[in-house]
C-alpha cells in the first residue's frame, strides 16, 4: 500500500478564514481629513478590498501592486499621520490602513504587508484596552493575522499565540453575543491547524465541538452558515482519517455537499468547497473502490483549479490535489496522459511551496509518488533515486508528532524496498523494515491505516524471507498479514487485499494457516458489498481490478488439494454469485420465525425490503454532467445519501439477525450454508460443479447420500472458451467453419471432462435417462456441457450427452434448492393447468415470431398473448404477477458495460431489463421460456462468477424452471421449438410430476427432434439450455 497518493489535511482541507471583525468608525465631526479619507475609501471600494472579490476562471490577479493599491495605502497613511496618538478617531485610520495592507498581501503575498498588519493590529489593540466594546474584535483580527503568518512561515509560536488570542476573544463573546459564532469558528480553526501539526486528538475533538456549536448559531439563511458547515466537515473527516469511523466520512461528505449548494458559481468560497468535497469523495474511493467517486473528485479538483489562476494564494493546493487524483486514476486505468499531467501539476505545486511553506512536505511526497510510479512503468533508476531523495526531505519536515509522519515513513520505506528489488542491497531492505516498524508504532490498533502499514511490513519481511530462507522471517510475515487482515478498524477492501496476500504466501509454503486465510478472505469479499448501496455499484467493485474473480475457485482448489472436498463446495457457494446471494437473503422466508416472535420477524422483513429496494434502485445522473459548473457536486449527492442509508440499514439488519440467531432454533439463520445443507441440491439427481482456477481444475460431484467426490482435470480451458467464441463469430460468414469449431469444443469437453464424470456416475449407479445438473464456474459457464460429445455413433447417427442424460444448469446449489422449495402463496386455478402469458414482438427482422406465438396459443384458452403494441414494459410486468408460466419471444440485448441493462426488446423503445426483472417479486411464478437471443449469455468481464444473465434474473424473481439460449437464435427455430415443446409438456398433464419439472425432459425431446431437421447445424440445437428445477 503506497501512501504517496494520499495527502495531509494541510493540502486538502482549506480552513475557512473569515473577514476580521474590523469596526470602521467614521467620526461625524472629522473635517480636516474627510476628503482624503473618502477618496482613499473610494479607491479601496473600486479595488474590492472591503469585500473579498469573487474569483472565477476569468479573474486576473496582478502579481505586482497596482497604482490603485499604492494610492489607497498612501492616502490611509496620510490620514493616520493627521490623527496622532490620543486622537479620538485614530482607530478608524488604523483600521482602514490595515485593511488595505491586508488586501494587498492577500493579492500579492508580500510578507512586508503582513508584518505591518500585525504591528498595526497590536497598535490598534493598545488603543482598545480590556473593557472597550471593540477589544474582542481587535484580538480576533490579530489572532487571524498570526495564523496567516504561521501558514507562511511554519513558526509554531505564531500558531500558539493565535490560539491563545482566540480563547481570550471567545471569553469576551459568551453565548448571545453577536460575534460568538465567529470566535467559536476561528478558535476551532486554530485548534485544527495545531492538530495538523502535532497530531493531538484533544485539539481535533475540541475543534469539532466548537464547530458544531458555531453551526447551531448559524441557522439556514445565516451568512456564515456555509463556512460553519465547511469547517465542521473538514474536522469530522480528519477524525475519520484517525479512527476509521465510516459515519464520520459520510457526515463529512453530506456537510460538504450542503456547503457547495450554498456557494453557487461566482461565490468566493466555491473553489474551497469543491476542493474539500473532492478530497472527501476521493477518500471514499479508497474505502469502496468505486471509480465514479474518483472521477467526481478529479472533475471537482479541476474545476477548483480553474477558479484559482496563477497568482491565487491557494493555487498550489489545487495543483497538488488534482495531481494526486490523476496518479490514482493512472494506477487504475494505465492512462499515460494522466501520469504525464500529474507530473507537471506536482512540480508546479512544489514550486509554489518554497522552504518553510507548511504544505511543502506534502508536495514533496506527491511528486515523489509520481516519480516512483514512472519508475515502475519505465524502469528509469534516476526516477526512483529522485523519489527517495524527495521522500527523505519530506520526512525531515515531519518531525515526531506530525500527523503526516507515518505516511512519510511508509512511503520512504516502499521506495527503498523498490531499490532493493533492483539492486539486491540488503541495507536497503533492512532500512525499509525499520521505517515500516516506526510507522507501525505510530499507527496503533484502531488506526485506520494500520492494515496498510502491516501489509507493507509483511511484504518487506516476505522479501527478506525470500533472500534468507529464514523460517522466522516467514512466520513473522504471515503473522503480520494475519493481523492486517483481522484489523477491523481498517477498510474492508484493504483487509481483503492483505488476506489474499496472506493466503497466497501461506499456500506457497504449505503453511497451516492457508485455509484460515482463504476463509477470512471469502468473508471479507462478502463484506465488501455491505457498504455499497446498489447492485450496479457492487458489480463494478467485483469486476474491478481488485474484484478477486478467482478467489472462490482458488480457495476451493486448496481445500481439494488437502482432501477437504466438502469445504471446497462450501467455499465455492460462499464466494460465487454474491449479488444474488445478498438479494436472496432479503427475501428469506420467515414463517417459522413468525410463529415464535412475530414482531422480530416483521422488523426483519421491513428492513430487508428497504435494503432490497435500495440495492435494486437505478443510479441516476451521469458523472459527465459534472462538466457543468452549476451541477458540480449536486449530481452525486443522491449517491452519498444512498451510502449513508445503506450503512444505517445494514447496521440495523445486522442487529436484527443477531437477535434472531439468539432465538432457540434459529442459531444458523442466514449463515453460510454447511455442506450437509447444500447437499439437498442433489436430492433429485447429482450436481456437477466444474471448478477452474490457475492452481488446478476439478469436477466436484455432489450426491445426496454420500460425501462429494472430486475428479482432477487439466486446466487449459481458456483455449476452449476462445475456440467457442471464434466459432460463433463465423455463424453468418462461414456456417461450416462455425459448426466445425463448436463441434471441436463439444468433443474436447467430452474427452477432457464429461466422459470422466459419467464414468464416476456409472460407478455410483446413476442410471441413464435421469436428470443431472451442471454448475460451471468462472469462464467455464460459457461452455455447452449438456451437449458434450459425440460419445458414440448409432446407425450412422452421432449420439451426445443429451441422448443419455437430461441436463440442466444451476448458478449455485442454493439457487437450485430454492427453486424446489414449496411456496406458501401458490394460487389456485379454476382449471388444472397453468396460466401462460406469451409476450411476442414480431418484426421484419424476426417475422417467424408471428408463427411462434400462434402455435402456442392455438386451441389453448389458458394462454394470454401480449403482441406488438400490447407488449409495453408496464403491461408485461403487471401480467407477470398474474401468470405462473411465461413465454417471451423477441429480440434480446446484451449490455457489455452494464449487465443489469441486459434486456428484452419490447414495443417501441421499451425494454424489460435485468434490473426490472429482479425488482419483481413473483411468488406464484413457475416456468419461463425465453425464446430470445443471449438470454443465458454473459458478457466477458471480471465478475463472471456473478452469473448475471436474464435467465438467472428470471429464476431469482421466482421462476423455478427457465429455458434459455446461450447465444443468438436462428429465426426459423423459434416456431418449431415452441410447438414441439408445448405439445409435449401439455400432453403429460396427468403426470404426477409438477409441470415446471417436466420442462427439462420436454426440452430434451424437442431438441432431439430439432437435430433431425433438414439443414440443421450444431450451433442451432446446442443453443437451448434448461436452468433450475
């Protein structure tokens, strides 16, 4: 974990400095200087010095004093000379002169002006002793000037005087005083600045209390409300960075959003609010890995930089922060233009922070991080050497007690280790370990960065073990990884990364802790979804670079390796289809619980329904809207609110589940299912799980009455999937080539996998012509196991697996168990057959759908058809609820970026998406026939284990059995398959077997007939599959 892409709150949190409480008392009887004074004030007003000017992208700030500045200051000096000590109006001239000089300092950065301001404030204070009504105002002004002086010089004496003065001012402004909120705010800012320098948590806690009190005194409409909101947000987020309390981060983001809304385009505080919101959202990106957060942060930082042109005193802050954001995005996407721009920005920021500037160490760290990133990309040793020098210089500027010191220690250690990896110098590795140990001492248990430091120290110890082969180094590395993975105060994704590293090292050394590491990693993978509100966001996390798509298969492969096949099955079930498992938990039947504790059951139902509604809600405004300045911040506020709501509801549900588990008989409620429970999936026939990982591949046969059996397979399945994809691309251009390619895949499947499974089934006495279920994992879900072969030739006709067994598929064992469970709300029909809904959308590209729906409808009065304009999204969803069988014939669409937008094409521009389907809860649903392209097809991506296709969504929403297609259908096959299928299934109405359970056999017989049609190709008949019970 590299901390160079993080930065101290000195950089990212701009404390809001409010206009001083200068009271300009213009005496009514001044005649001798009133003309000059009026002229000076007029010039000053023209310059905008009585009120801070609004800055935007077009604002030009002069780098040198203009003639107007000089004229204003000269006139005020002249006025002051005409009012010598003792003059009743001398304080007016002092106030005006110091105001003009302060303005020139803010615009030009001339330290002489600031020094003179401090001297003038001290003089003004002498003129307004204790007891004077304006004494507290001048104390406040002097205190703020001292804080500004500290920010320029870094002298702690200045900051201490600032805090002491603000305390004095606050004592003179008790609750009820009109300026009490100003002093509360300014003292809070001073304490926060001291916290940034020396890390005293007491200062931070007191600052938060003061800012909350100040906010209460600034109700909606108050001119200082936005400043109070911003100050409180900055302080609360700083506490999150120290304690890891996610509630603090959520509160900070909400407060920053509220602040930005009160600072529309043109408001002088808008760039500061953009900066602070961006930094908070970027912090959340580190927690949840959601790329939209990072994109929003970059857009906000860029917009803030546009409002801080050259010469602006805070330009270095925006340069530094934007550079950091671009480095992080480069690490996620590899876009070289991001890294190149980040270099320029970080160097520019450092140039604006000369020696003595409080933000200089942060800028050094940022530039060093960019240098090291370029080294890792290009291998230029001079980049690494410069990075090390910069990190050492930054560390020297962060002495013991500085909150940024752990980060500098960690970053320097990482850079030194990188040099060790290039040169092999053990001195570098030993120094790296020492730096990491020092950083760990500063990140005590409870610190949110502790897991990151432990991870880095563990890697360093692992490097030393690789060099020395000392068992002590190995044991310490594993112990450190375990502690990092177990540290509950660090973010879940980081702990998951550490757990995976622990498992990999332990496995490579055949260490006893390997299985424990894998179990914790799987648990953390599940937990990574807890803080993520919607299924779309969860999918993006799981499909990202750190989504760990093979973790479940890797863990299972190890369990098989050590002979724990039942545990392998449990691990595959726990670590796959996480999104479906989470959604399914929200619909857990609780009839038995109601009999014991109805109130508790109702609380569970209510909270679960709220969570499901949130999880299946659609994300709205695109991040691209952020390009408009007027929309910046507001477009993501709803997402932030969803995060907070998800956190609250998840916490409530966790408490409710704990209460349920404390109830006798419900101890295992919603726990990961043991094998003894999962085994129920095989009650009607064996389930064959095909597990694939880089370590090994295996077929796991789950039987109802005996332990599971594993068959080790070869692991080169990537080529098979590639061959299948290549073959399907030839459907239109080279049909013969397509058939040959698919046939080759089917034959390879038989020889390498299926034949060995069938041999084992024969040993167990599993009869032919019975049902079996396939549960392929990872990339193997694209392969047609049901059609493997040919297995033999009979009378010149090739026979395939489907001729010997009735194959079905299931995404998980739990999905199959749920599909068989009895439903308490089964509707009673007036007639003894199901109510069948047909949704048909014939057009010029698929005219045969007309024949298809008419073939189904013919002579069947229990069939209702929604055709063409009748098939709107609303009509289809409404009729789903009234029909237990559904047949859909239309175009199907895969969305390669957003699988929850896979869809059936309905009338006009209407689409029935995967998300629409899972939002439907259909307790009476039984069977669905999806006569459409790609209804069981998945897009290639990192979250393939999630099994996100339309057929799986139909099964989740309630349909027990589903017929679907693996790829595009042939138009002519629809009517034939529909006619043959329904003829067979309705001919067996007197069968004791439930209708939906006859669908697999009826499909098998239909496909056998389809194969015999003239001109039939392999690609067409293999396409149809059965899923579920």
